[in-house]
C-alpha cells in the first residue's frame, strides 16, 4: 500500500504540471506561474519548518548531527545548482519580470538540454524524498508530496513556456517535460526498496528534504518576489504565501483525522 501511495504521488507530481501547461494559453500560464511561485513558497517553508524538520528532530537522533546534515544539504543544493543540475526555470517572457525580447530563446538555446537533465535529476531526488517521507509516516508523506507537487507546477510550466518560445513545438516541449517528470516515479520506487531497509537514516533523509525545500524557497522563489511592486501585488503575494501555509495545515489535519 505504501509503495502504491509513493507511485501515485510521484506520478501526479511528474505529470500534473505538464497537463496544466498543455491545457492553458500563454497569457493564463504567465499569470498562473506568478501566483504559484508565492503559493509554493508558503507550502515549501511551512512543510519544512512545521512538519518535516520537527519529525526529524523528534526521532531521537543526535541534534548536532541533524543540524550538520541541514547545513550540508543547503551547501549541496547550492553546488548542484551551480553545476546547472538543479535548475529552477520560473523565468520567461511575459511573466511580469520585464525580460528582454528573445530571453526565452537565450535561456533554452544556452541550456535547453541542461534544463531537462537538471529537471530529471531534481525530479529523481524528489521521488526519493517522497518515498522517505511516506515510509516515515503517511501524514508526512502527503504533506511532503503536496509541497513538491505545488512547486513542480510553476517550475515545469516555466520550462514549457521557455522551450516553446525558443522554437520547440508544443508537443515536443510537453513530451520532454513529461519524460523528465517520470524520473520522480523511478526515484520513488528505488527509494522505497533502498531507503526502506535503512530505518536509522530516516531522520537524516528528512533533514535533507527540508534543506531542499528551504533552499528552493529562499534562494530561488523569494528573490523573484523581492521587487518594487504596487501595494496590491504585495498583498496578493502575502495572501498566496499564507494560502500555501494554510493548505499544508489543512492537509495535515485532514490526514490526522483519518
């Protein structure tokens, strides 16, 4: 049953964003990504700080070792992004950031393959993280999967827009992104069989998951929102972040009730 949950969560996370990108127009996608960046910021931070990290620290593992793992995780994802293997493509023409004409073509032309390779590695790691969370507890698995899925939507939508504007056909861009998303299922299944036998590693894997969430939110998403904006847009950002937090709290309580 746990394996089935892991496969379902990773499959949903890998394909939902592609389905959304395929069904909406560019104008709607541009507005959607802007709001989902704020929403996923709230989801990632609340999941990491209110659920995943407390679960790890309440396990009885050595506190200093867990903090060292958190630091190592943050540095690891920093270096991975430096190598363009943990890239987050939320930027594109028409996203409200005043990018110059041909920005999308430059982005894809400069690193179209690296974007897809990076996304595949990213999704594979997400699959292992989801597996570890479900093996720790169903509630933690659901909230972790929710955080990853909501973050994947703006990331994959942004990738799709960049690739299409760079000259890829819509079908090819969606197909490549779908294939990249399926690596999460591979990571989830592998994580179930490999991580399951290492019960003592769960707290450390959960901390690594938290470091991923915190790094993405602080290093990638929040800087996108730190611009001079009209007060209405600022209120909208805060509201979407708050909605992300409430979504995680509501999902957790719903799971606990069952």
